[in-house]
C-alpha cells in the first residue's frame, strides 16, 4: 500500500507537470490525489492492526513468563 501511495501521488505530480507543458490535465491530478490519499489511509489502517496484533502477542508472552515464574 505504501508503494501504491507513492505511485498515485507521482501520478498527480505528472498531471501537475502537464500544466507546465501547456496541456492541462486536471483528471490525473485529482485521480492521483484521491488514490494516493486512499492508499495512505489503508496503509496506516493496516499498520495499526499489525501493531495491535504484535502488542497482544507481547502481552500474552509476558503473562506466560509471569506464570512460569510463579510456579517455581
């Protein structure tokens, strides 16, 4: 998703560059900005889910270690 974000924003910059060439194309700019923002949102959402999973795993391991120490 992160690569998709970069590609989409690059597409928007390419559309912006069309104005410098004298052939304005607003559709690639809008598509790149919308697509890039959407991909960035999804990438951050997926990353947050991944971090929550890691935190839950660490918590579970810590509880197991505490349980083992209490048995001895």
